[in-house]
């Protein structure tokens, strides 16, 4: 079983500082008509695309690194490349596990 789950993505997002979540929420809703929460739960393979288009590639990369650090503290050793794949490839949600539990 993969250690990168929709539940963990939602926990990570809710652990972010309120001001950062508010910014992401506003920018994502403006760009896509739906908040990031929707994509985390319903279309997690689009999260990276949504972040890149909502807050920019550089900021999306910073959030990705924050996610990697957050997961590592929870014994999930997914690499940045693995996270990039799982957050941008629909097949990643049906293929082999990403990281280690």
C-alpha cells in the first residue's frame, strides 16, 4: 500500500499555515472554479498541475518540497520525483506504491 494517500495529502494541506491555505484556495478557485481540496480528494493526479497554474511553478515546487519533508517526518520516504509523478499521473493511483510505509 502506498504511503502517499489522499488522506495524507489532505492532512498536509490542512497543516499549512492559514494564510498560505487561503492564498492557494483563492488562486485555485479563481483559476479552476474549484478549491484545491476538490483536486486532492477527487483528482489527486492533477494537484501538481493545479498548483503550478494557480501559484506558479516555483511556488508549486516549494510546496512539493514542503510535502516531501512533511511525509518524511511521518515515515514516508517518497522522493521529489515520486511525488511529482503521483501528483501528475493518473496511472500512479492504480500502479505500484509510491514511497514506503
